[in-house]
C-alpha cells in the first residue's frame, strides 16, 4: 500500500471540482440516471470483519457509473454542438455511456474502441447508435486518434475521465451513497483514469471529514499508485489484466490533481483476487460484476485495507460482462 504524499497548502492547485459542482450534476441527472441500490450482506460483513456498504453501479444505465459523467458532460454542450455530434474513446463503458447520452439528447456519437474490447461492450455501444472506430491499444494512441476525428468532423470530444463535468457527474455516486448510509470511515473506489475516484473523493471528503479514500488498481496497472508516490503522473506499460476498464497507462492530468490532494492510499489486487471477488459476488451476493467492477471488493476480501475501519463503503463500478467472457474469466 502506498500512501499519498502530503504536499503543503501552497502546492495544492485550485479545486478542479467542488461539492457544489457535484450537487449541480446530481440535479441534471435526476430522473435520467438511476439511483442505484446500496447492498448489505451479513455474510460479507462476517468474512471481512466490518460493516460493508456496496454501492451497486452495475445497476446503473449502461451497466456502469460512466453514464453519470457522460450524460452530465454531453448535456452541457450547446445545441449547435449537439447537432454536430460528439466523439469519445473507451474500452467499453464510457463508450456505451456517451453513445446513450448522445442518443437521449438528440445527438450522434463516434467512439474509438480497442480491437480487443469485450464483444458485449462493442455490441451495446453499436446498439445505442454510435459509429465505432477500432484501434490497437498496444500500438496506437487512442486519444490522438479521437482528437483527430473530432477535429476533422467538428465533434465535441468527451474524454472518459479527464474533464471537470465528467468528474462531477461521477461524484454523484458517492453523493447518493453517503445520503443513504451517513458518514463512513472509508470508501474503496476502483481506479482507472481516476475520474470516479476524483469525483467521489470531492463529494465524500466534503460530506464526511476524516473519511479514508482508498483507491484500488490491478497489479499490472499501478500507474496511479506510482504517480502518488512520485508526486507527479507516471506512465506504465499498457496493462495486461482481466480488468479491462482499468487498463490505463497513466492517470489524467485533472484527476491526478484532485486525487493527489484527497486520496489517502492506493492498493493493488491480482487478477486471481478479482476473480475470487467476482465469484463471491455471483454466488453469495447474487450480483454480476465485470472484473473492474469487482476490484474494490477484491481489495477488501484480500485484506488490503489495513487498518480495517468499522464502516466501509465499496463502489461496485460496473457489471458489463457477457456470459462467455464471464465463464472465460472464471476458468
């Protein structure tokens, strides 16, 4: 476990997002995004020795928290820009979220997705009416490709995490959770590019002073852990992990600025520990999670949270996995 370095007050940047921004996003999302359930389990509590509250974003529209940020960002575009359309790059969940947001707001979407993106996510993105452009995640730069397409076609680029409106939208996850549970001692959040963590940390630390914000990354994709230890963004090789939603090589500029201030630590989990969490979620909790969605639960089950607080929240960030892929992962 790597602790966040403690910069002096003079080193801290102005807030990228505030609690008021998150609350404004919640108003825009009211009646559009699902207010997802918080699941409790005596079995889980007994296994880990704490009171656990699971915020189940696998029941969110498009099956993941990404809809919150995508819809919030797209809804803020001017009517003339909506008429031209939007672009995004994503391994799957943000792709679906932007595609659905564009469809709901009368726009169109062009999404850059990797060749090895899960088939279920590609099919769902196409099902929401998006044009899909494929690329090789190990040899091509998805952001550069998306920027080029957006510039050539006059599209608004909606990044998967490094945007204030996206961050604020994702923060509504913690806003809902704490409204239901009251103050928690710690919150476990899966980290890819860092948008979910940045938004949730903004909301949670304002509403529950003293809460420990704990990020979770796959072992092969420890860019945020390394970056927090170094005090600046660090790039790692493109991760090879079953947690495709967390296969990010470097944290976002804006998300790192927020997370460096507000995140207490980042812990790592192995693919096998993620599999064990998915299995327990399926067999005992009766929910389906994708690998990235289960990484927070994996960290809790594997004893990565030390010391263990009495009351802890865990964000189950998504459940987008097809049956064949689920069986493949479980094998």
